[in-house]
C-alpha cells in the first residue's frame, strides 16, 4: 500500500505531461485547420470571454460577429479552451437559429416569424421570399448575394411583417413588392 501511494504522484505527473503534450498537438492541429486570420479571431474571442460565467454563448457571439459565422473547425478549439465536449458546443450552435456554421452571403435578410408578424402576413411574405430567391431559410442564393434567415421577433410588432437587412436596416409593413425592392437594392449595393 505504501508503494502505491509513492507511485501515484509519478503516474499523475506522467499522465498530466501526456495530456498537456496531446493538447499542444491538438491545439496546433486545430490552428492548422483554420485560416490564420480566422484562427486569430477565434483565439481573440476565447481570450476575451473565457473567464465569464457561461462563457460559451459570449464566445460564440463574438466569433460570429467577427468572422460572420462559427466555423465547424473551430468547435474543437472552443470545446478544449472552455473545458466542454465538442458535442456540448455543437449542441448550442445547432440549438440557436442565430448561429451559422457556414459563411453567409454578402447580405443577410431576416424575416420575422413571430406571432404578431404572422398575423399581419409574414407567412405569405416568407413563401414569396423563398420562391423569389429560390432558397429556404438558412440558405444562400447561388450568386452568394443573399442569405435568408428566420428571426423570432424584431421588436417591431405593430408594424409587421418586418424584415431586417444586414443587422442595420429594419423595414416595416413589408409587402412582396417591397421585399423584391429590398433584395434588388441589396444586390446592387456592394458590402
């Protein structure tokens, strides 16, 4: 029994050294999967938010804000840095509709799907948008110009249906004709 007690710290040190070496190799491999500029942004988001309570959501928001999406190759790095499993990180990304795992189009068009907007014609607008663009929610047009996303309240309930273009242009009482004009304008404007 005394021998086992004396050996335990040595075994623990060896295990810790092996885990650290493995983590260093894994971190290097993860860095190689991401383009250097993207890796730097992911690393900055992790460094800035790692110590916050419930750090995963702030990290994911920071990455999406700086990169435009949460790269699938960043999931292992996020999981490792926050001491979570990759499944936990992936579960949060896939649960929240806000997070994207692929680069969006040059413009992101969000249609409100909340009850108030639905009562004012949002479903018909959704159908028109999908038909006109030839895509469904969370998809991008073939020319890479427009990504269509659903949002579940833009806070413009009395003036629905509402559409948000590129997080900065909120439009109220959007008709199919007004939607077509918004899309045409977005395609013309270089981002």
